[in-house]
C-alpha cells in the first residue's frame, strides 16, 4: 500500500472505545450462562416433553408433545404434536440416536446437559447457573443506571423512533451505519435490547420461579398470575426459544455487519468507524 493510500485509509477509518469493561464482562458471562441454562433446561424438559395450559397437566390435550411411536416395521419414529397436528421429526425431536440406537427422548443428546437422560443433574446445573444469571443481570442493570449507559446508549429518543422505518429497511438491505451513526446503537438495537433485557429475561426468571413448589407456597399469587404452574412452564419454554431466536439473529447481524470489528469491540472495547465514501 502506498503512503498516499495509507493516509487515505486512516482518514476513512478511526477507532473508538465503544464498550466499557463491566459491559463486556457481563455480556460474555450472560452469553455463557444462557447457553448452559438452555441446554440444562432441555434436559429437564425431556423428563416430560409436553406443554399444557392452566394449573394441571391435562395429558389428553397437550399444547405440544414430543414422543416416539413404532412404525409398521417396528422401527422407532419420533413425532412432534402441536395443537393436535402431528409431524414426523425422527432423528431430531421425539426420537434420536443414542450410542447408535434410535431412542425415545424429546430433544437429542447433543442439545442437553448432561447428554444422557439425567433429570437430577440437569436440575442442579439449571438452578446453579440461574442464580449466576440473576446476579449478573442485577450487576449489569445497576452499572447501566449508575454509569448512564442506560439513558445515554439504550433509551431511544424521539428522533430515533422517527427513523425506525428507515433503519429497518436499511437492515433488510444489509446497509449498516457508517461514520457518526456507527458510534451508537441504532433504534432497532435499542428497542430489541430493551425488550430482551426488561421483557424476555425477567419473564424467564419469574416463570421459572413460578414452577418452584417452595415459591408457590410462599407466594401463591405468582403462579396464579400466569394462570397456573403449567402455563408458567409453557411461557418459560416459549421465552427460552424467543431468546434462542434473538441469539441467532444477533450472531447473524454481527457476522454480516463486520464480524471481527464487532467481536473485537466486545473483547477489547475498541471499534473501527468507517466514514462514508466521499468524506
């Protein structure tokens, strides 16, 4: 690269300090803990792979059911039933291979912690990391309030909301912010992060607590607010997979908008800003 080209590049790109250390630490702790919670939660779900609504398990009318049946030639087939409609999900849901044998189980071994069918250990993993998740979340919220990260970086302004349609359209066309706009979260990021942090994550905690017999005895209004323990379990399940969808979209956007730049900013805090052409 010539000297003139290097000078041109330095004028078009400069590096800023985007994420503070507490934000980066809580982000990575949260990512790790949520993966463990999901996989141990699927282990717990496998003990009874069905969802209901209300306070009791109405076995004859599940909202969702994963199970196994024997085919005409005696082979094990996995089925997933949703609102009475059955789907063949052999090898993934209902029945999957364990040590080379097709075995009845809701989610496959690779998706659960531990991989073998072990409810007690799955519950230990889930409850232990659930408290780490809660503590980490409280630290993040407290830091965000005290450092003004919440009001400065996450709370959408009126100007942000007016640009919502344009920002959404640009994302659909994979046109991502450059220059001054790239120094801050855009309105889609702000709204999504607020929904996740103050909607989905607290809902996951509350519905998890509503399934605890000890909590039910101490605070009977909690499961009642979700229309019963089984309803809380169903909402907990839906919330968990809403977080999975958020995670997949988040990773996709990170990759297509500049994987190394985004990853470096969440490891070192440093983020490269590229100025629009012609500046």
